[in-house]
């Protein structure tokens, strides 16, 4: 709360500033400082049940903040689609035809509970929202999350095309870390909330570049960012249907700073973010299984399996981007959707019945089973690597002390008031990197058997 | 402290990425001790030739670069060293006026309109300054008009454009078109950012695509050699 009440969030959107002011927030030097009372009120007011309605009624579900039910869906804004042709994967730029194909494929996959936009149609900004809505309306009967709304003024048209606002939801990537509210995203959030449509408030901090590498520091900053969104949404409309989507991943500072979405350090932080959301008693949009692999692989299967399990066990209600994703949200693959659907089918039931004490064993067994399903021979080396990853997910690498909290607070404050905030975080990561904050393990290798995948894809056409 | 001692300490602070007294440095234990900034200020005050100070910068960055290549140093260590040199150069520069020390080139850089992301851009800036380039940073969310106006005034040798969003990378093409239509055919335009690619760069008429800051520095060096 100190981050919000002392550092605040950078806001340029005039309408958003006015809404923040209406609930007791003050503005100074371009930053809105948010008192704890405003956060507490927003959490108290925000909707605790969020319905996701499908045009085919049997697919409808409700996210209930007080329950442990999990729904899994797609996600993205991938630029590329990867397809297997004659034993090799070929990449092409994504377009409207790919969106249609993916929607049709996911319509038939049993473990896709909702569809979030995986790729955008290749039309100009003026026509993007309507065209996407048309493709969705014609190709899926599951709850629809269009994710982005390019032009807020197009929302009424989108609702009409879809057939009713109840059938729709969105995602607002509201905050650019650290603690800067995106102007356009704020407009979209406010418009969508005003229309009483569900929306996930998202922040994707990257430890080491846009947030502290420290787990305590990153989670603190991320929490502040998402809660700022809750304050804004409930200022616009008390009882807003918003979900908490904190995506605390790490940056691969051992190499080039690129994001690490599915390594044990990120899996742990994503799970902790879900736990934070649940501790407030608010609906949680999780993120899982966004593989760092460039194509379907044994490594990808193992890391995705662990990611689903720990995000689900942490209590995420609505797990976005859970199928089909590769290369850190840049790529999707029909083959990967099918692989992910099969594995999710294997773990879902077992996960709900697994106690916390048995979770590690369940996770290891699930990863081994998933690999075996696709023809990978699981030997002792692979078992050790899976075990090592699970151990890392459980390992708290730093002390959550007052001293550490103060240090992380100061790092966030310095980064927010510096013109080169990312440098502050990168330089501050040097000791943590040497202390092993980022997991450095071995790749899990093995050729995949795609025969089941090929059969499913052939049957889906 | 002798002049040689000061120069040796300047080198050491750069190698340790210890910018100033408030900076924790390589191992996190250097806070409170003089950093590069304090030592460079002392060096100039004590009458050490600016050229000798630049030699210390170059020597230190050679060590940093070698440690990075050998895997002893990671990206943040490289960045910290480059930042020390970049910031210290701003202090030394006025003492070089009229002398035969030249920047390697002028680099104008911006994150395009609609995009607030600047991680990659900031790394590029730091590395370029550390490598001896003059850098003018327009910041984030920069409209086409501002970039073109600055190109006219600043006359850079190079223009760098960064975007992290698929929705904003299309802005890059508008910038390139506007810069060329304004008559600046000779400015070398570099583009980068996660959604960009060499194919995209070629399509929009950029001179170069770079995956990271190191590639920017490497490609710039080829222009200097060719020039």
C-alpha cells in the first residue's frame, strides 16, 4: 500500500484522473497517489461473482471469488502461427483466416472453457474491432474474450455484432510497469466498465527490467499496479466486474533480458500473484503455460504442465493464455493447442482432488505422464530435472523482512522517478542473479510423437 | 592519491559498475565509496588530462567487454559499466571542446507513438554512450512530427526506433516515410523491439534491424569502418 500512497501511479488520462479524485486520490507531479482507504473500498465494492456467458448455454460459467473452480482459456495477440508440414514446423504471419481456424479448432477442444483472442485479423485499426467480433460470432459458441478494444467508440457496434454484452469480455493491459497507466488502455477500461462488461485488469511486470528482480519487490509493485486498476474501475462503476490479472515474470538477464514466462522462477511468482488476489477475496485471472519454446517440444510440455498445476493450485479462477502459446506470446500453433488440450484433460480432475501436501508428487507424476503421452522416454535425468524445477518453485529465495521490504520500496521509488527506470532495476539485479534467483537447469529433450495430434487436427477439419 | 591512482580507481569503478556513492556496485557492497562520477570530478579538478581519463574509460570497457564475452559478466554488469562511462562522458565532454576528441556519431532514438515501453531503448542508449556515441533520447510515445522536427534540428547520423507492441510497430513505417520525404535520405534508420524482425524492417524501408543493443553497437561499427 505504501507504493500506492507514497509513490503513486503516473496518469495522463484526464478522465481517469477525475475518477481517481472522486474516490479521494490526489495528484502531484503527474502521479496519482492512492490512499489505502480507496483500495480497501474498491476491494469491498468490486464484484465477487463475474458471469461469463456463452451463446451455447452449456459453456457458460461464473467466476466466484469465494470458490476454487478453474476455467481454462486461450489468449495471446500472437504475431505468428506455427504449423507442422511434412515433419517440420513452418511459421507464417497471423491473419483473419488463422483466427477463424483457431476458433473452430478450440470450439471442439474439450478443455477450452473460454476463448480469448489468440491472434488479430489483419485489417486496419478502424475495422479491427468489428471484424474480430464478426469472426468470433461466426466461429465460437464458448464465452468470448476479445481482449483488446482498439477504439472504445466501437464498443456498441461490437456488442451488436456479438449479440449482447453478456457474451463478451475483455482484457485491459492497463499499466506499463513501473506504475504508469497507459492512456489508451485507461479509456478502454473505463468504457468497458461503464457498459458493465467483464474485464481483466492486467499488469505484466518483468523482474529485473521493469520491476525489481527480487520476488518481494516485484510482487509488491505488481500488486500496486493491479489494485490501482481496481480503484479506477470501481470509481467508474462501484461493483465493477473486474478480475485481478497479475503477471509477474522474470527477465533473462543471464543472456539478453528477454522475458521468461514459463521457467520455475516465473511459475512461482505467477502462483504467488494468484494467491495475493485470492487473499483479497476477489476474482483472479491467472496466466499459465505460455511456453518460452519456439515450437512444440518435450521441454515445452514439461514446463507447461508445471505451470498449469501450480497456477491452478494457487487458486486462479480464470486461467488465460493457457493453451496454444509459444515463444513468449509471439506464436501460437494448432498442434500446441491440441497437445495442451490433451494434457489439461489429464491433470484437471486430479488437480482438484490433490491436497497441498501431495502437490509436488502430483506435479512430478503429471509432467512424466504428459511427456510419455507424446512419446518421450522419461529417464532418470528427466525425472531429476522435473524434480529440480519443482523444488525451485517451492524454494523461497529471500527473506520477507522489513529491511528487505524497505529496500525494494526504495528501488521502486527510484525507478519511478528516474528517466531510465529499467537501468535502476537491471543494476539492482546483479547480486540476485549471482545468488541464483533465476533457475538455470537442463533442457528436457526428447522427440515428440505427433500421431495423436495429427489425428485430432485431421478430424477437426 | 597520485594521478595514476585516481585513473586506476576510475577504471576499477567502471569495471565494478559503481556509478556514484549511492550505487551499490557489482557485489552490492560499494555504497558509500567514491564511484566513477566522484573520481572523474576529482581527476579533472586535480588537472588530469581529459585524454588520459578517456583512455581509462576505454581500458575499463575492454575489460568489461572481455568479462562479458567470457561469461563472467552478465548483461546488467555490462550495462552498469557502460552507464558509468556514459554518465562520466557528460562530465568530461566540456573539457574536450576544441580538442581532437570526437564522438563516433550522433544517434537520435525514440519509442514510437502509442508505446510506453523503453527497456530496450534504455539499454541501447546506455551502451551507445558507453561506446562513445552522442545520443539524443526523445523518450517514449513520440509522434512522427516530433521525430522529423528533431531530425531537422539535430541532424543525426543515425535514427533508432523502438516498439514493443504489435499495434505500435506500424508507426515505424510512418516515421521512416516522413523522414525520407523531409529529405533525409542519408540518416541510417535502425529498428528494434520484440515484435519486429529483419523482414519487417526491410518491408518498411529501415536500414537495419537489431535484436539487441549489442547488435546496434556491432552494426554501427561497420558503418564507421566503411566510412
